[in-house]
C-alpha cells in the first residue's frame, strides 16, 4: 500500500509536465486540433519517413522534403519508430520527451511541487523546449543523455547499470554534437568515461554500417565538409558562431569553421577550469553550450541546455556574481528567442540591416562572452585562492617566529 502511494505521488508530480508535453506535441500552441490525434511534427516526420525507408531497403538520403542529416546508426533506431502507427508513436515520443525532461530536473535536485512547476513552465514557456516538442525533435533526449551520464546529483536508481560514458557515446552516434561532452570529460582528467563514450560511439557507428551505401554517403560527405545542411548555414534560426560569420560576411561557406574550433577550445578550457575548481555541474553545462555554439548548425530548439544552465546558475551561489547574472540574462535571451520573430528563409538573411543582424546574432555573441567570462572568473578565482594560501602561509610563519621569540 505504501509503495502504491509513492507511485501515485510521483505520477501526480509528473502529470502537469506530461499533459503540457502532449498538448504542445499535439499542436496546441499552433491552434491545431488535439483530437483526433494526428500531430504535424516536421522533424519527427523525417525520422518516421527515414525509418520506413530503412525497413523498405531504400536510400535514406534522396527523398523529397526535409533531409535526413543524422548518421546511419540513427536511421536504424528510426526504423524501430516506424514499426508503430503514427498516432501511437507520436504520443509515445511526447511522453518520452516529458520523462527525459523530468529526469534532468530531478538530477538537478528538484523534487515535489518544484519539479512539477519547473517542468510545466519549461514545456510551455522555454522556447527551445516548446519547439522541441512542437517539431518532434530529439534535443531533450540528447541533453538528458549527457546529464544522466555525467552530472553529479540525485539518482533514481541507486547504482549504475552501465558504466559512465555509454549514454554520451550512444548520443554521439545518433548526433555528433554530444562528442563535446566526452571531450570535456577527457580534458578534465576523467579519462575512463571519455574512453567509454568513444568505445560506445565506435560500436554503435559500426552497427550503422549495416546500411553500407548510406554510411559511405554520410561519412564521405562529412569528410568533404558536407554535413547535409550546408545550405541552411545562413538561416536566422541557426544560432552558431559559424552561422553568424556567414550572415555577417554575406557568403554561405564553411570557410569560417576555424572560428568554431576556437570557440570549441575556449569552451573546453572553461569547462576544465571550473571542473578543477570543484564545479563539475557548471563545467558540464559549459561543455553543452560550447557544443551548440561550435557546431555548424545549431537551431534555436537545440538550446535545451538553457534549462540546466538556469538551474545551476541559480543553485551555485558560490559562482562569481557577474558570471551568474550575465549567464541569467543570456539564458533569458535563449528562452524568449526574439530572433525567431524577424524575417527568415529564402536567403533574406543576406539583406538584413544592422538591427536585424543585431537581433539575430546578439545571443551568439553573448554565449561566447559568457565562455570568456567563465575562463576569466575561473583564473581569477584560482589566483585569489593561491594568494590566500600564500598569505596564510606567511601569517603562520610570522606567528611561528613570534612564538619562538617568546620561548627565548
């Protein structure tokens, strides 16, 4: 009976988030009818279509509509989705996203009514989260994989079932961006999770070789610099450093990728510094944001990392005030996504005036500044700590001399 009450309470806590997720997934924010259940999910439709093509033994990269841009291993997983009817699988997808979001919030220390309220608010009012459910995207699952894999905090299960790093590696095999989390583990000295992630990625990617022709197409194109989405670099909703450089130069090219590499190095440095300063949660969030800023394509709905960012900045009161408050302002920009309200598409971005460029790229600049502030604050904190140790040592030495004089 007691166990039944516990589960009833858990379901009651999760219910607002679950209902909100189904509401947004069903098209409630776009005024589409929720019943009969037949949601229009632009991105999930690509997953479902690709899974169907895999089951039919057809080429996954040539159909009309939005392109498939993920590795072939992800296409094998999509084939599992395509085994179910559309109505069933879309409802299950919404439920899975809600569960992943709640799991992230629980790991971050939220429980009870706080977990319920923050989950509800995140689904309805945090733009990247709302868009993820509305498009049927998988961004929440990728963030959950990284957080549940490497974020310290309260666990639903007392013991790990599989070693740390496997979820990150699996997520990287689905979409390459989570590789930054594995790289952050490596530079912070946590080599075992990093190697586990690499091994899992290799094993999953090798499984994708079952789709041999598609694997040659995907990995060959990637080696040549073609991610399958190069034509979307300029799009206003692309909130990456490379996209900003392309819009400012008014020339759609991957030639600015060196900027992405600089941001990647900066972000990994910041993550390593703060991990060594005893802030592993903040370090992980920095790594997640770095992956988004450095990736060639980072749509607005990819920025689900804003949820852990806000919570960690709020909870970690020992972080420097300027870092916490600047980070919250940056997070507010991501949450509201004002750039989504300017004209976009059909290369209209090449004709942007100064104010449109400002609105579109301000959040990207703020993200890079945030990483720079994180490095400066960490170095300053380390220097302050060193100075305190030196002063303490000098004081102890002086006190020792005084005591010896007294003994004489």
